[in-house]
């Protein structure tokens, strides 16, 4: 079995799963309880927070635990909207955001907010000049993803941050779900990024757990109120086993980070070189995407047909975003924004690697893909 759908979700690392099991067995008390069975989980919770913060080079008080990327993006956007409504009701985002951002923006528009959707070029990247022109006195939030989940485009986060240095009252939110350990995203006092969102299952931690980085001094209104957990910012009994497991997964991500990125780039380049030689294949990913994503399509063949054809070889890839791939009218919003014709965009597939994938797996993929191409040519003939 070859698994090349890591941008959708990753298998849990064995040591991360071991942490989850041990914490589930030995720290079952509620961290909010006053007795020792609650005190020990509280200490472990803070230890996990400190570990993640130190790994990212930020303060422990700037880390808040969530259920994952969707909650984190919703909180960053709606929390800013609620907190800063008295200062303005204008938001800037891109036309290629994940549905967790895009649909949240649409919901705010229904509530009276104005949203500017920045266009992208054929590489899927926004123009910083367009951003400058879109800024207004009533702008309170700029929300731009670090890595596009469909084609791997890298947005100019540092350049955007440099522009926003002159606008200290605007929150800068980055959906970093596809970025942890895979790009050089910088956080902390020297970075202009105010809010960054992460999801555990994208880096070999369990599903249903994530965290946000919220820069010290920045204010967000809580979305979940109740018991006052996470300093009254995100109520709900903490999922301690998943949090502890995620903290270990974060640490593992950064072990030999440079070597892992180089390995991913080698796999990506090898597959790209082969696909570029195929007359019937169109590559949609930009010339220099994030190292783990490659998006392409076979002329005249819908993406889901290719997915199922490769599944017969026990090779697993996706169309584009897993969050919308089962919709009957699913179309890549990213490819559409990049100017790709609808009929061509419908052919899109995404291969997404992890550091545990191998060159031998890429070789096997190429062998199977060549057979699939031959079968499609016979059918089309």
C-alpha cells in the first residue's frame, strides 16, 4: 500500500500513539478538578503547552488548544470580527483559501461585514501590491494562508507582514495547517503574524486536536464559553491525551527538519520530472511549491476516475481538497482562481508526501501511473 494523501490526513506516528495511550490510561482525571487526579493532568497540560511553545520559539501563554484547523480558523476570523467590530467591518483575504476560511468569510458577509478577496496569478499567489491597495481605515483583519492545500502555492507571508508593520491595529491571521515543518514560517516577537492556526492530524498527531498561536497583546473574542478553560478563551474539558500526543508530534516534526524537507523535495522533483514528460498530463502546481504537494491532471479524465484507477494498485491520492472532494459539484476553487478552465480543473489530482514516503514508492507510482495512462488511451480511442 502506498499512501500519497498526507495533506488530507497523516497516519499517527507510533510513538505519538503510544503517548496518547499512556496519558489516556494514567491521566484520566479532569484538569479542572481540585484533587490530585486533576492536579497531575493540569501539570501535564502545561508541560505540553510549554513544549510546543519552545519548539516554535514563542511563549507558552501564546498557545491555545483547539479541536483542529476548522475551529482555529473560525476562531481567528470570527473572534477578530467580534472583538474589533467597533473599529471597522472590513476584512481582506485571498481567493484561494481553505473552506474553513472562505465559508467563514461568507457567513460574516451575511452578517454585514465587507470582505475583499484578493486575486491570484497563474501560480496561485497574491500580489502584495493588490493587498496594499485593498487596505482601508476600517480594515481589521488580513487572513492569508501560508501554503495552499490544493496546489502547494507559497504565499508571501513575510512580505505581507512587512506591509502590515505600518498598520499595527490590523490582525494578521495565517492558516498554517499545511506549513508546520514544511516551510520557514516564523512566529514570535520579530514576526508580524498575530494568529497562526495548526491541525494535529496534518503532522502525525491524532484527529480532533490542534492549536493556535495568538501573539501576546492581541485580543480575540472567545467562540466557546462555559467552564473557562484556556484562560477563559476556549471553554471545554481539555482533550489531554490528544494534546500530549500532539506536543510530541510537534517535536518530531522539527527533528532533522532540513533533511526531511530535502527528502520531500527530491520525491516531488522525481515525480514532477516524469509527469512533465507525459503529453496527456497537465501540472497545476507552481514552479516552486511547498515540498510535499504536487497537483496535476490527465487530459479528458476526471480526477476521481484517476483516484479510483490508482486505488486498484493500492495507491492512494486525492482529487484536490479532501474537505470538498465528495461534493457532487466539487470544483477546485484554487484552480478556478488561477484561471484554469473548469473542464481542465475537473481533471485535477493531488499527490502529497510525508517524510516517511520513499523513492521506491515514487517509482512504483510511476509504473502504475504509466499503466493507467495506457488504459485511459485505449478507452478514449
